[in-house]
């Protein structure tokens, strides 16, 4: 994909969603950091459900420590890997207070030194909280980058490095959100919704999903179109016989 095509691809994603933001609910840098830690291998929906109750009770490192590991574990028990995550968040809060005055650091090395924070989490926090133009690659971005041909690579790290290289500078800050939202809501893993995709002309994925596939799958009056057609065929002889009887 050449520069002009990449630029147009991002221009279209931007036109669809001019102010993209994470699906995670947070209102400060600390909440963002903890929410991203909790979202590893879990859905944003499950994290939001738990944090909706947690934030009003504890949304600072000290408040989380006051809450204690057992109550934190209980508060996030609907999230996958909650036991490990609760342990990590407690240690993370201790380190934030001991080394950073309770403030989330604007520094990759310092972030990655926190328990439960890997390079992906650090990238998201740097990008969202501090406006650093970096791209964290999750399963959705990995899929979109490979399907479209924007950054076809075999590992998430390689996709991230390539995306940061090929994404036009003016789109780098929001590229993470545009690609993730595109993958989550449109370029879905099982059935990408190509028929309504704004970047279909640039995408190398074959075969593209046609609109008819969606129509067949979408229940109408409770029955998928395919079933309705079969039902109509079966009913046809009876209808014809009824019409004949009426005519007699
Ligand atoms: S055309 Fe289809 S496969 Fe390509 S990006 Fe759009 S939804 Fe994904």
C-alpha cells in the first residue's frame, strides 16, 4: 500500500470517527492505567462493569491500598485472571506511591517497571494519557493490519513497529483507536462487514464479505432469510392448491 493510499485509508477512518476514544471508562490517569491493566485478556465491557463500582470507592493508589487485596479481588472477580490482577494492582499502587509520589509516570521504562504493566499497556497509557504517538497492537489491530495489508507481520511487536513506520504522521496519535475500533465493530474476526467498510478499496483481504451474507444471516421476523426462502418454497404448492380450490 503506497503513501497516498495509506493517507486516504486513515482519512476515511478519521472521517467516520473524528474523536476516537477508548471503550474503557476512566476519568484520570490512574484509573486509565488500572483499567488497561485489568483489560488484559478480558473485554472492556467486563472491566467497565467492575470499575463502575470500584472507582466511586477507590480511585487513587492510597485508596486502593486502604481497600486491601481481598476486597479489591472481590470487586474485580468478574474479570478474567482477577486474582493475579488484584495482586499486581496492589503492588503497582505501592510502587506508584514509593517511587512516583502516587502519580502515573510519563515514561515508558518507569511504566514498564510497574507490576502487571507490559509494553502494550505502557503504549496505551503513553498514547491516551500523555499524547505520545505510539500504537499498541492487540488482537483487533493485528487482524486489521494483516487483512488490509497495512502492516502484514507475524507478531504483534512487528506489526506495532511497522504501523508506527507506515502511518502518516498526522494520523499517528489516533491510529491506535481508529484501528482498534475498526477491528472491534466492523472488521470482525469471524465475519468482517466488508459491504459497509469505508476502506474496502484499499483492503487486500479476500474474499470480501458481500452484503447478501449479512442479509441471509440477519433474522427478520425471527427467521434468517435462507430459512424464510425454504419455508416459502414448501408453502408454495399448498398456496397454489388453495388458489385452485378458490377458483373452482
Ligand atoms: S474490507 Fe473487510 S476485511 Fe477489509 S478492512 Fe474492511 S471489513 Fe476488514
